[in-house]
């Protein structure tokens, strides 16, 4: 559930944000040479400097029942150039999440960075129903009967199956099995952690980066996510979230009259002028996305997703918002002044290049598999309650409404969201005392840390909680970068230290 | 896979043994009052003195995918008369295996025996597709599409679902969750162990009695099972298995001529005279069953299954066989003499009452759900290789032939047996280092100990291997009996000791 999934999650009942594929050009900053700056989930594979072979492995559509005997080809990317099979070199295995696996291969530089030292085979396995791993080809999403096999349990079994095959097909006389370390970010990190929990005999350890395995019903407060967003903005200045909170009321007041709608449409250069309350709601939802995305993507260097963003976008937004806030509190046009300040602030987000002609809150990219697939998952087992109080966060109050979500899911997919399914299958916090050898890393700037594991397990369990104060969404999995804060450099060192330990233990198993 | 499943397993390609339901009357021995003597898997519920309420819980047909949205009612039996909910009394949960759950409730006296002291709720959950827990009613077995949801993974998820419901529906303010201990014998024991491995956050410990979780491809030699049968017979006297081994050749020699077939048919009082090699093969298969069943059911008191059996049937068979073996090795009719001795010996098995008029090797009870269901499971994921060498065991050499089994499965069920599925799903021996709080108990007289866990896990793991030298198939789960050998009494004490420990730990969890 990286950026775009979040968008869907938050506002799919009224809005889906359009992403113009043409906007996805990647800025390779000349001064940093081959450095790649991609944002989570959406990257362009052609920019990658990583080399891999694309392979396919046939897996059953259904690993747990025998009614459907269909099989399909799961895509995986593999690089063995550093692999030392004779010395039991490990397999670094990325548990693909909701997107084209090439995106992840090209955006998980950490695995590539350390593969040489570890003499590791690098494997990126695609999550079924994403990218090119479509069990029923073009009909995978068209028929509900076909789509139903999109689930986390099935994906984990795909990975178990594939690793078993990789072990057997590569086995040498002296090394019967190779150590396996799973890596994953976001939902991919959840899969890595769950993989180790459910199949510890197949994977020897897991790096679960920004994996909100607790973001389920009853496990964490549903407003925690938005409190972190607010906290990110408040860290710049308490004035910043305060002004944002005021802005919702200002918009409401202003747009209660036609004149105000016209004023806002003109001054915010909206592509489609506001004409109804629904339009206003869409605009507010879009704004909430801006703040959320800025928090998630609050990386220490310029990035490019949805649109080009500066380094530390939250700082950019807040700086402008605070600088431009009118001092005169008796100003009769206070609402307009505040909203002009806000417009200036968010322009750094939606119009960083200065080339955007108008602000389009109705953009939509619902054809993308990753959007559709994750929405389906959120309408079956990945039900993650989100809400805001308006009191402890800077958003308008919005309750989590399972009933409304269920209606939406029924209409879109014909499914019932199962709010307790993930808990039954994976146990949430209750599963942790029985797990071992998993690093849960969380950036403290990342709103998804709300559902992350922030506490280590019992001594000896190697359930490690690594917090990265200056980190946004799974920054630690990204390629090393000169702008990296010390905390992420240190986090990666911890990862390496435990990976070494786990590999050593795996090598000595019978 | 208790007795009758084994029968199918061993000879389903050429023979299924008919069981006349009229023969299942249970002899309640007057001198032992209310003692119940049932054999594994097939008992009559009406003889039970146990009291329980029959309840139903709705579960999804498919827990892991979302194409099939059907649900069905799972049957479970529950007794709360001893349950002390206020004091966090535990839930004793039998993970039902391949049969009507009332059979298990009535045959797992150990759970009932200790429930009072533990102030426990007693629950017996039925395995889907057995007894009355038929997802598609009378059509559950008729349509392959319906039958495919018969799998161990789905059954375990049923149990996880049911326990979650039991916890929630019974939760009191002071006790949010109750300790849960799983119990199971044979395949039910495998499920108990796997349940703890896959859902440790739902079940706090497991008593896995005679659970051959290693009886899969590549984990144990396929002839180990038959070596234990042989060993049981050899323990009476080395002469016994020797004579049995000689008997196969004697039968072959004798029946190579029509006269010999006639002689054997007459002297063994066969219901259907031998007329072909196929008939002879059937007879041999039937004999192999006799020895195998006698070993599995080598209980210290008389029992009643397939037909009435004396206490320690192996001893009975061997005693007669040895006593009657001709001393004169130059006897020209040596084969006939040996076979008459053998007939006398096996008469204690098939004609203990003296009322059987003829020996019928063609009996068949293939309508029973338990036979059909387990055969389906053995044709999908529960593929348990069995073979005999004729060298280290007393049987004729017979290789494990997966190809032949696959042909049979294809023909009967349209399925492909997956020899490595159980290993992928449950890990076999490799999963044990990651498991905790499971007692694997094995009777050393039980051929299924071949696939059992006989070695404890690392200190502190509470992976306990309890061996019961004088025990046959999950004797320890049966009701306490005056004839119980000391070793099973001791085994039950160990069970109780660990159950106490696990409950205490569960009560102190947050």
C-alpha cells in the first residue's frame, strides 16, 4: 500500500486520482551520476542500472485446495553474478508486493548494494496478479472467479514454492540448501515478515521495511496514521498543522457561496471549477492526499512521483504556508488570505516545475493493475481502518465506516471486506512472541509506522525493531545516497549485521 | 489414517476391504463395567457415556481465496460442565480428523478424564468433509469442484476460525482470552501439531499423539512402517516373522497349480475359492492387512474393530503360528503344514469368536465418507510412501510406485498426488526447530511411529518426544484403563504436566 494505494484507500469512494503516465519521467540528477531517485511503487524500469534475467516458474493458482487445477507462470528476476554457490552463498529474495516486480527490483537498491559482499543470488519474485504474473492473462481481473486467487496466502505459497524449486534446481553436492533472506517494503515487508512466520523452514530471516502488520481492526487506533502525518508537519512548526486545520473551515465557509467557489476555482487555477459540494469534497480529499504523500515521501533528496517533488517536501510546504500567513487576524478576507498562502505552499507539491497549467483533482488512473489489485485486496482481507479526529490531527474529522466500505466493495468487486481475516491468518501482535529473525524497520516520518512493529521481541528471538528517526516510507531499502541521514545508514548496518548472523546460523543447520 | 485408511492406502489399487456394518457391535465387557473399548476411527457413538452439546459454526468453504464465497456449517461438540470461565479455564480442543467427530469424542477418553481437574471446556471440532460437516451436503463428494476444498490447510483455518469465535463469544470482562490446548491422534495429531506451528497465537500447546508428520516423501524410508510391524512380531519370537516371510513363498508355490489353489481355498475356508493370480494377490494383501492391523491395534485389552480381537493380538497370532510350525523340515508337504499353522494363527484375528463361516478377502466398505475422504486426501496432499523390502521386513518386496498411485488417483478422483505438498506447507523435520509447546507421543508398537517425531527439540522449546514402549496407535489418548501398561500411564502424566505449564503461561500473556 504505497502512495497510490493509499490514495485509493482514503478516497476511493469519491475520488481516484488520475496519474498521467507521461508524467513519470525520471529525473536523473546529473551531479549525482548514476544515482537513481525513485519513489515507492512507481518507477521506470528502463532507468535501472541493475542487471537481471527474467524467468518464469509455474505455480498452481490454488495452493490450498484442489478444485481449481489451473497453473500459471510467475515472473521472477534473478541475478547470479555475485553468487557463490560453492560457499553456500545466500539467496536474497524480495517478496514482491502490489506492483510490477521490475519497479521493486529497480527501487530496492539496498539488496543490490550488499549482494556483492554477501556473494548472494538476488531474486525478485512478482506478486501474483501484478505486473506480468497474471494467472488468467487479460481475463485475470475481468471475471470475479479468476480474481479471487489474489490473496496474501496464495502469494506466500508462491514464494515458498519458488524458493523450494530454486533450492532444488541449484543444489550442489556440498551445499544442499542455501540460506534465504527475505526482503520487502510496505505490503512487501508485511509479506516478508509473514513469510518468515509461516514458513520459517524456507526462509532464514526477513527484513521487513515499513511493514504495517498491525494496521488492522482493533490493533492500532485508526487515527494513528493521520496523527503521524500531522506530527511531520508540526515538527517544522506547530503553526503549520494549525493553519492546515484552519484551512478546512476556510474552504467550507468560502465555498458555501457561489462567489466563493468561483474565487477559489480561479485563484487555485482549478482545471474544473467548483460547482457543487461534491466538488468541494473532492478538492478536500485531494488536499489530504497532498499532505499524506508529502509525509510518506518526505525523502532527503528530490524525487519524482505523481509529479516532481523537492527534497523534504513537508518542509517546503510548511515553510511557504507559514511565511505567507497573514499577520492581521482581523483581516475580513482572512479565509482568502489563508487559502492563498496554502495554494502557494501546495504549489511546491503539485507544481514544483512551474509547468502545470491547472490543478486537476479528478485525475484518474484506475486502469493500472496495482491500483485495481490493491483495492481488491483491501476489499477482501487487507482491510486497514483509517480515520481522523480533527482534534489530534490536522484533518477534518472522519470516522472509519466499515459499512460504507463494504457497500463500495460490494459494488466494485462483489466482495465483503473481512476486517478480522488478517488477524486470523497472521495474528498481528499476538504472533510476535512466536516469531524470530525478523527486522521490522520503520521510518519515524512515515505515517505507515502507525501500524508498524516498534518494539523488539524477547532476547534471543531476533525480532528487532529498528526505528529511523529521519526516515520516510522504507527509505532503508533504497540505494545508498550521499544525502542519506545518519539514521538510515545506521539502520542498514544493523540489517547487514543480522543478515550475517542469520546466514551463519543457516549454514550450520543440518 | 487409522486402520481402514491404511488398508486403502496399501492395497487400494487392487483391493478394498469390505466392512460389514453389522459387525461393528461393541462388546462392553461386563467385568469392566462402563469401560469402553473402541478402536481408532470406527466406534459407535451410542455407546458413549460422554455428554456434549452438538453445535454448528458457519465457516467459509475457502479461507485463502475469494472466488468461492460459499459457506457451510461445521459441526462441533462442546461440554462446559467443568469449565471455569472466571478462572480462565482452558479450552481443550480436539482437531478432528478423517471421520465422524462423535467417534473421536467417544474415543478420546484422556481429554474427558482430565477435563474436570483442569476445569476445561471440551470441544471436538469435526474435520470438513467428514461426518456431518459436509460443505455441499450430499453433493460434497459427487462433484470434483465441490470436493477440492477438502484439505488440511482449510481444516486448520476452520479450527482457527472456530476458536477465535469461541474466544470472542465467551469473553468475559476479566478474561479476554482462554488458554487453548489442541489434542489429536493420528492425522488428527498431525493437525494438532501443524495447528500449533501455523497458528501459535491461537493455540497455546498441542498433544500430538501418534502423528506421523514425517511420513512423507524423502523424510523417512518408505519401508520403516513395515519394519515396525515386523519388529512387533519378532518381539514375540524371531521365529514368528520368519515363518510369515516363508509363508508368502509357500502360497506362491502352492497356488502355482490348480490343485494347490483348491487345497488352500478349502483348508482356509475361503468364501470365494482362488481361481486366478489376481485372487492370490488379493489374499496376500489381505494377510498383510492382518499383520499391520494387529500391530496397530496391539492394545493391552480386547477390542472390537473389523472383527473382535483379543488383547495383544500380535502375541496371539505368533503364539499359534510358532506352536504349530512343523518341526520336520523334510516334510514333503511342508508348505501345506506351514499354511495350516498360519491359518490357525490368523483365525484368532478374523475368527476370534469362532462364528465366522468363511474367510472373505473381498469385503468392501467404499461408501464410507472416511474411506473416500482420506483416499482423496492421499491423492492430493497426504501422499505417504509405503514399501517393503522383504529383506528387513517380513513382507513380500513391494516398491513405492508413485506413477501407479498417480494413475489410480487420476482415475478415481481426477487428481495428481503432490508428493512434496505437505513438505512445502508444513516443513517436516525442518519445521521443528521453529516450533514450540508440542508433545509428540508415539507408541513403540505402532507402525505409524515410523513417521513420528521421536526426538525432543532444543531445551526450552517444549518440543517433547514421548515414547510409549508398550503403546500401539495413540493409546495415550484413550480413556484410562486398568490394563494400561505403566508406560502409557506415565505418558499421560507427562501430558498433564506440560498442559499445566502451557496453561499457566497462556494465562499470564497480556
